């Protein structure tokens, strides 16, 4: 099954990927492919846009129209693509620093506009490509090469930020929970407005080693043991939820999608 | 007329920029070359405001007014700044409310109740620029009445056409 | 005179872009270019195009490039501070060979500078603003009519050479209103990108004898990869030193080996001139008037006006500089094109310079005085 998926959605001549052994990104990339397969999308009409960082390399491996852009700017490029050709299915894969630090402004404004783009954030809580610096999602007190004495910044909750900014679908999946994460991505793509799916990844090489999290297997086990479904989380106190990974659809709301609204303007003012 | 360099100065909100645009538009109807420019920035939002237009029989090189042939000032500040050290043949038009110093000796000079005409005769202060255009065209005679009318109608808000044509007429009457 | 209109330079740029087939604009408000955004917001949906105001200048540039990659001719406009911010993705478009037009209505800098005052201080930034070696085409209009016609050419060159083109306007022409004759529909040459004959061929493969790959927009079945990393013909990143060398060399060569097609300039009374003025953009307007005044006094003065600022029309200037006693460069900066003129003219003749950086316009008298200084 997996090999058929690889044949259909991956550029086999550009594999193996460059990610470290044990990295969670490979699983997440497969989830994206599986979601597209489940939805039966036409590969020619799918545009995959990425920024810069470990996550961004996914674009090169996947057999869609792919655009590996500049650091943080994936959503800005994607906005141009979607505005110009709304019929294309535009998916962005970004990292945590990519999406919420240098690209934070683009994230909140894409959310505010409710443009029909699916934003998938591979969140490994660290800048991996540059060697392990702390990111906007590195947990408080944890270490990175630029936080040798522990991180004193509060981390972002990316789906919450996106929801507050106007994203009409937000969810969280994880590298461990592939089945559920695939469904969440699928739902995000199907959703008409701007959707954000944060996918908890793992970085055994930098985040894991810096913070003594053990092997990749240990880190996956952590995800397994600390994941809580949205439904279950509703019954828990904030103290009980401390340090847990809440998985599932986090929010959903209604607002007209941007390119559809613009089409109405064209229909109204176009000089025939 | 071979080349006219016109400068309209006053207070932001008097619509003088639009005034220079209307003059430029009329100039085109008269088959002239025109170049219009204006002051920009915070000063264009309520402070002193300046619009310029060059109307010429020949192609226009430098587009800013350097040797004005006509200056209008509708505020004291703009009079103080722009109505001195002008060439003898430059025509200076100011509103009657402007205090002109006794030693001001520019000969080619006219005072008209432009602001009062807009306020009282036309009944709307916002038409002061069109009153001005009417007076200027009458003084300079660079456009037929038909063409200046056409130019005015291109640049006034819908629904105010009648009012502005009245303003144009009253302005012309002032300078007759 | 038919279809003659009073138009502002910025507005003429918008109309030129539409005539060239531009159907997408992304921008961020900044003086003195804002009228271009306003014009596009009003006009694009009227012709079935799309406008978006982005959250910042960086995003505007990115969105324009994205739209172009999706097959829609695109433009963004800005001024000095925004031009600095756009450099990041300008470089991306150079390397990925995605055409679009970047308008910079120059204002006085550095930094926020004098927001509504004229300047030509971005000339060198237009050449070297984005990091790394990269090709550049930059055009500079001197009249409102040129804001229209040259904007069409900017799009044509961009599509033809698959490279971003910088439309280097300035406040003088951007905010100037004058009459323009709108070219009749169909009278202008419009260049559109060419689709590859074989959608299975590598996306960046050039036909024999050509330095420019054809271009299938996203969604047309080629499913290739675009990256700002040095990449092979198939569009995928590589660390090959040979490919890196060839790629950068080809990007430069597609401009350098087509100078005859790309370069344009205006010459006025250069045949028997003793003094040659070198001016471009809005400054040329001061030069025209200075020439009139000087010629009335019997002084033989000519004008060389680069229209393509980059690449610079070096060869012709060099020829002319051999025939005159001196060259006078006037520009609204501290001597940027002057450097290029000095490089080209060398010791052929004397070079005098007028540079203004105080936000006011160089007057014809100022030019005339320097010409007469001997």
C-alpha cells in the first residue's frame, strides 16, 4: 500500500530524503500524500508551496507542482498563486520557525483573509536545518544552541494563534498518530477557507539530544503516551493538560473564502 | 500665448489641485501641451497647498513652474510665500480677504471676492476652486467656455454638476 | 489628436500594465507609488484581473511571483523603503526565472528619507540590491506617455527573458500629469511566455541556441519543482559546482548576450555636440529645457538619455564621449549613474556632475550653468 503511494505521489528519483534518521517529517509527508490520495485530487492541479528549513524539503520530494520559496514566505507566495488561479488546490508545508517566527505575519494575515489555502506546520520545536536553535514553539525552559541556559520565551500555540487571527479550521496532529493526522489534513484540504494543521514532529538530532529526550523511539513513545484527544481534553483541567499534546480538530467557523469573494467583485464590475 | 506657467496656492481642502487638473484638461481640449504637478504630503492635508500647471504650444521639458506667468493666492500664507519677486508680466490674483502690504508694488495685480462668491453667491464653500477656474479662464482666456465646462464636468462629483457650473459662471462674471 | 488623455504617471503605469496583459497586482501602500496600487485595485477586476493588498512589501513581492508562476502576468509597486524589503524575493525570481514587473517610484532616502520628494537614489540598489550575482533589467521613463509604453516593454522583456524587470520611475514622472496618447489596441507588441513543446522535458532545459527555458505555468501538467537553491535543469537542488557555475553564467548571459535587443536610449542633437548631457528619468525633463536655453545662446549641447538604466548602454556612450569636449551627468542622487559613466567614458573627455539629494528638483538653469562652466 505504502509503496503504491510512494510511486504515485513521490519523485522517487529524488529520494531518499535528506532528513535525519528518526525525524518525524517523513511520516508527516506521507500523511499529506495519503490525504491527497483519499481525496482523489488531480496531481496536476495541486500546488505544494514550502518555505525554508527541514520541512521545506518535502516540496521537492512530492510529485505535484512544487515551489520551494524563501524563509517564512511560503504563505505569501501561495496567496499569489491561489488569488491568480483559485481553481488550483494550494497546500503549504512550513516549519515552526518558518511559519510562526519569520513568517508569522503572513500566517496571521492569511488567516485573517480566510484564503482557501491549507497550511500544514511540521512543528519540531527547534530550528533543525541551522543546527538546533530555539524556535517560537520551543517549550519554556527547554534548551537550544541559542538557549544554552534554557528558553525564557513563552512558546506559541500555533493553532490558537491562527484561530484568533481568523483561520476557519484549525487542528493538531502528530507524527506518531498518522491515521488521525491524515484525516485532519484531509479535512483541512476539504475545508473551503484557510485551514491550519499543526503536526507535532520530532527532532531527535537536535531537540531530542539537547534536551535529553532519548532516542527517536523514545520521542515517538512520548507522543503516544502524552497525546490527548480533543474530546478527552474537554474533560480535563488546565493542570492535567499541562505538557500534553491535544490532538484533533480544534476549531471550525464560517466566513466567506477570499477568492470567492473576489470573484463576486469581478462578476459585478467586469467590463464585458 | 506660447507658454503659461500657472500656480494656484491656498489652503488644503480648497480643491486647488483639482483646479489645476481642470485647467490642464481644458488645455488638452485646446490642443495644447500641458504638465500639472502639485505639493504632496502632510501639508496637502489641511496646511498650505499648491498646484501648478504649464500650458504650452510646444512640448514641455521641465515640468515645474520656474517663471510663473500667473499666480493665484487664496490664503494669507500662500500670498506671503508665492506672490513676491515675480516677473513684471506675471498676473497675480488674490482673494479680497488677503491683507496686501502697502509697499506691495506688483502692477499686474487683481483682488476678487473669490471665497465670498463661493460661500454666498454659489452657496457652497467647496466650489471655491471652480469659481477660481472660471475667473482664471476669463482673465487668461486660454480656453473656450465650452471646453472649460467640459473639463469641469469631468472632475466634479456626480450630482454637483449644476452647482459647479454655476460656480464656473459666477467666477467668470467676477473677472469680466 | 485622438484618444489623448490627461493622465498621471502612476496611472499611466497602471494602464500600460493592463495593456501588456498584467492581470495580477499585489502591493502595500507607500508614497509616492500608492496611486499605482489604487489604480490596480479599481481597474484589475474590470478586466477580470485580481488585486490584493498584502500585509507587507515582502509578501507583495512574493504574491506577485506566485501569481506569475501560476501563469498570470503580475506586478507590484513600491518606493525606496519598500524596494529594500522586496530585494529578498526579487533575487528569488532572478534565480527561479519567474517574470514579473517591480515598479519603484523613487523617493529621497536613505531610510524613510523625504517621503514625497523626488530622488533617483535607488539606481545602484536596482543593480545590486539583492544578494549574489544576478541579472537585472531596469527601465526608467521620462514622460507620462513613457510610463505607459515603457511599462508595456517592461512586461515584454520580463516574459521574453524570464527575469524580473524593475520599472525605475521617480516622483517627478510618477506624480506628473500630462497628456498622453493612448496607443490603439493591437498597435503594441505584446510578448507572452512560451509553453514547452514537451511537458516531460526538464523544466529548465533551454532549446538549442537559446539561453531562456520555456515556461509552463503551474497546473499545466509539467509538475516541476521551483527552488531558490541552485538547481539543475530539472529544477531540483544540487551542490554541483559545475551546475552552479553554469547556472549563474547562463542567467547573466541571457541579458549580456542580448544587449542589441534589450538596450534602449534617446539621443538628441548629439551629432555635432560639444557638450553631452547624460540624464535619465524625470531629470531628463530638466535637461530638455536646459538644452533649449543653451542652444538659443549658440552652445552646442546634446543629450544622451539611457532608457534601459540596467543594462547600461555603455557602448554608445563611449562612442559619443570621444566626440565631445565634456559630459555633464545630472541625477537626483550623490553620483550613482556617474560611476557608470566614469567607468565607460574613462579619459575620453572631462566629466562634470550635478547631484541633488535635498528633495528638490534639478532646474534647467543649474544644468545650463554647469555646461557653461567650460
